[in-house]
C-alpha cells in the first residue's frame, strides 16, 4: 500500500478548511462554531505535516509547529467551553444571538 501524495493530502486539507469556514459562517450555535474552528486548525496541522514529509523530510519543523498548534487548540477549547457553559447558565442558550447581551 502506497502513501498518498502531496496533492491528495493538500486536497483533503483544503476540504477540511472550507468545511470549517462554511460551518463557522453559517452556524449560530457556539459549540458548532468551536468545532468548525477545530476543523480549520486541523487542516493547518495537516498542511504542516504534509509539507514536512514531502518538501523538507530531513527537518522536524512541521512536527514541532503541529504539536504547538495542538497544545494551543486544547487550551483554546478549554477556555471556550468554560465561556459557553457560563453563557448557558446565565441565558439558557448557546446561541450567538443571545451572546450579544454580554456586551454591556
């Protein structure tokens, strides 16, 4: 079994990115928007790994950037879920429209 080429990995990464963008711009639920951001970050990780494997196979920069992004995404998800839980407790909804009341 052969490994996929750079073009196939970049196609999958672009598909993940645009699915994430579509989900972020069309959904009003904060949890689905958070999941869309995670899809976008995973597409970036896939790009780092693909370019590291096919363009610069002797360097480890892509892997280090990917690990850094995974750590940042985990921290971002924890903070975002905490904010969403507090929003749900105060407004009984995780809809973006109800989050406008938090401005003032």
